[in-house]
């Protein structure tokens, strides 16, 4: 049962939010990393990417929250399926978001398509899923077109703001810290800094390591 649904795109502070929600007691929080490290869920996401109905209870069994892709691609379905869940739309300056995504997660997919990463069947399957949900399914294969990607980003954020009831929605930037998040969720503010994880430099370091090892960042070969 999901209590929190993150509707924001990747590279809007989602990994930090995942860590924050887990710290606040919302159980395990799903993130694209979980797809990479738990490939047994791949068939569910592959069917979802093809537009088939799937059992969200099975997909999110053991999780209390979700952020980032792939969940953000299916925010409408999740908002309808979990009517009591609160929704968090993570946002950031659009130009900075594009630069961050282009120089991190998009470089990983370019490296894979250029043959710089592993030809392991599971790694290929995960890459194909990422393409289907993110690069093709969300950006129509045109993420390299900056104006197009920025328009998709803006349209997505506007749709979430328009369609999710105001009393269920928090529009949130990681730099705002704990207070608005905790106030929205009705929990105490922790006596520690808000987490700050997975900045571009850290991702770039992982991508370099991945190119050397033949793996997608965050993905282990099976």
C-alpha cells in the first residue's frame, strides 16, 4: 500500500526524497534503482510500458512510497489506484533540470546505445525498459532536442498540478528542506540535515566506472 506517490521526473531531487521518506518512517521507497537491483519486477514494468493493465499491489509489495521513474511515468494510474496517498511533485529550475539529466542519466543511455556498456542480456533488457518508459515513452525519442524536452517537462508538471487535488499535492524543491515536507506529511522534523544525494558529479563518477566495467550505472550484471 503506497502512502506517498512521487510524480516528479528523475533529476529533480528524487533520490534525496527517497532517503528522506524512508527516514521519516514511510517504509521502503521505490526508485529506479530498485528496478536495477531487483530485476524480478521487470515483467510488470515491461507490461506497463506496453500499455497493459498490471497489478500495482504486486509491483509495490513491500513498499510504502515511490519516487522517480518508472513510477512517475504512471502517476495518473497510481493516483487513481491509491486514493488516500499523498502526492509529491518534485520540481527544479527547468534549464538546470535539463542540463543535469542530459549530462547524467541521458549519457548512460547514449553510452549503452554506442556499445560502451555490457552486452549482458539482463543489462540490455533493463536498458530497453528505460528507453520504453523514459526516453521513448516520455520524451518520444527526442530528449536530445532541448526545447522539446523542456516542453515535456513543463507539460508534465502542469498536468500534475492541474489534475491532483490541492489537498493531496505538495510541489516541492529539495532545497526547501524538511519543514514543508514534514508539514505536508504530518510528521516531526528530524534533527539532522535534509539528505543531498546523487548530484551530477557523483553520477558522472559512476558512469565512468560503468563504462570501464561494462555496466549501466546502478545496475549489476546477472
